[in-house]
C-alpha cells in the first residue's frame, strides 16, 4: 500500500516493544493519522449524540422504531452477497490475539475466529501492538512456537483447515493514549482497524479472503454510516475494490435493536450480518432505563436466558431482519469452559450448550459463538443437523415473526427477581474479572465460564440498579451500598485466603475491589466501566 510521508505529529508514547517496528511503520502510522484527521470529529459528534439520546430515554422511559427511516424498513433492498470465505459461519470461536490463542483458534475447527481487540482483550499497548503482530505472523505462517512452561509445541494446520478471521476493534468510546495524533489521543477503534487493514488487506486478498470486521457497541445507524465511510476511504487508499471489506455488527445495545434494518442499509455493500450479544445487551438495557422504575429491574444475570420473552423478541427480530435483507444472523456465546477434572459438570453443561445451539439453529440463525475449542463440535452438530450441506439458511425468512416496539423492553415479562446470591455473584465475578483486566487479561475463566468485559459491565450495572431501586431480596435484606461493601470485603478476604498472601500482594485485588465499588455505588453512573479502568491501566 502506498502512502504519503508520515506527519511528525503522529507520536508513539510508550516503551518500545519487541518487533514493534514491523507494526508501527511510518506508512502505517500515516494511514492511522489520516483516519484520525478525517473521522475523529464525526466520532466525537456521535458520542455526544449518545448522551442526548440517553437523556431522551430518561425522560420518556420508552423506545420506538424511527419514523424518519420508515422508507428504509419498507424498501426493497438487500446487502451485497457474502464472499465465499464468509458464506458458511455455522460456528465461530472468540478470543484475544495472544500467540497461543491465535494458533488454537485458527486450528479449532470453527469456520470463523473473532480475533478480539475489544472485550476479550485488555487494551495494554503490548496487547494492541503484539496482537497485530501475531495476526501478521499467522497470515505469513511464521507463528509456530513452543510454550516455555509446558514445552508443548504449537503450529498451524494446513491453510484449508484454518478458521476465517473476523477482527473486532475497540468501541467508539475508547481512546488509545499511547498514540497521539496532532497532540490528541487517537481513537482506539481507528488504531485497531487502521493497523490491521493497512498491514493485512492485500495479504488476505492474496489468501482468497479479505479484511473482515466485527463492529462492537454500535448504538445507531449513524454510527454504522461512519464505519461505512471509513471502509470506502480505506479501500480507495489501498487501491482495492469497494466491497472487499465486510462487517458484521453486534446488536448489543438496546438502541441498535430498534435500528437493525437501518444499520444493514448503511453498510449495504460492506455488510456481512448481525450478531446477538447477550451480556452487553442487558448492560445497555440497564444503562438506558436505569431510572425507568420497577418494570425495568433485571433479575440475576443467570436468570435472564435467551428464552426470556424480551430476549426472544430481540433474537427473532434479528433473524427476520437479516434474512429479509440477505445477511447472516449469528447467535450468542456459549461461555462454558470444560473441566479437565469433573465429567459430571461437563455432562450437564454440554447438554445446556446443545439445547442453546439447537434452539438457535431451529430459530433460523446461520451460526453461533463458542468460547472454547471443546465446544466447537457441539455447536457444529446442532447446525449441521439443520443446515446439512447448505452453508446457511438465509432462505428462512421468518415472516411469522412480528415484534412490537414494546416487546423489546418488556423486562417485566420475565418471571424472576433479584436475589441475595445474585448480588454476591455480581460482586465476586466483578472483582475477579476487573483484577485480571488490570493485569492485561481480557478473557478470564471464572467459576467455569469464560468472562469478558461485558460480564463486569452487567455485574456492576445490576448492583447499581438494585441499590438505586431499593430492591429487597428474598431473605429480607435490602440492596444497599453498605450491604455491597460488606459482601465485597468478605470476598476480598476469601480471595486472600484462597490465593495466599504472596499472590494477593502481587495482584491487583485491592484496586479491583475499589474500582468495582466506585462504578457500582457512585451516584453518577459511569457510561463504561472500561473508561475509569483504562485510567488505571495506563496510569
């Protein structure tokens, strides 16, 4: 890719990393700087618009399909046909881009790997830069290595057996403080997208694939429009055909659920599908309707299954929308981590995973997510049973589905209540996840589940909501700041006993405890936990 000489005002402000010069080339930084200068102002406007919309929801406690885009919903249009490498997506594995995960995910037997720079990756500069390097090395087939601790060798399978990579950059709200452009921190999303696209677009075309992306935390079709403008510019800059880039949008905010058709329309030539992301979706409901009264109080997170009426409305509308427009509909995450010690635990969990994937395949989804390679065959069997030799089931239009606006926010249709154990679990998981994140880990196994940043977001959001709503649990105790502090103190003491003094002192446990309480108890609800957490990560 040709590029102009870099501006001296694109400055890397970080300790040097091994082989960073292969990623942070002058030409690559010039491209990122150009993205920043062209698109950062619009990004700022859209972030401000989020706050305005949230204020409107606080005033009305409702949402509706947009009257001003009715012609899009009523129009006769389709997204561009899927490229061959993205036509069969029946199982997708997710995970960060460290060296071991890169090899294991590509080798997993899944059709797609979501190579994650977002919720499954804490954005340390090392993770940002070396994650990019690992993907370059994978495409160049020079990523083989031996685990220094176990002596186990890792190597890629033949090219035809590897998963197709769909890369997920950070959301619009996050900055990258280690790269300053014209004196300001760059957008994390533009850094992740820009470096990946610059280095790999032509490499991927040569491999018969292309630069494919998952777009996280999208809140409106206008945000999708910005991404589309970025794709058009980037493809022209690189001299590759328009439509080479493909994007799958995560419908993981409640506002995006009301704009699914519009989001696909904005990305039409670059759209590859939509995905149903559960924890962030619930987090978004709490965030947006946190002052909407009793009818918006979510019960324990594990009580909100995909069979809850408002979650069914969301997923069935997603399938109908995608297939109406010729796009893939991708289901949610199976987060279970198989135990190497307890076959009975695995048996029960595998049955739940199978039921979940059977339901998604039966509902018309074209694929689904897993967090662990051992779950790939289970999910594959569920979709094989429905798809057979077909790559997808986009011909299933689900015209039987009709969702009224109120059904998407009918939280009180779920027959479950917050419990004391739900509060304890939210505190436990929140502290444990945040501690790992502050050490640079974004995908963390906790109590048999693979958790990411969305886990911590729903945990702290529920604590905040229950306290502010004055929830009374089944044991008669009321959700209060004092009760939450007491549970957090107990959990911190239990962790100290569990890991030992040395490991406790070496970890970030007190910081994690304090940060969880900060974002759970502050009167002003933080838009994203990762914003104050990033202050500590980079401080």
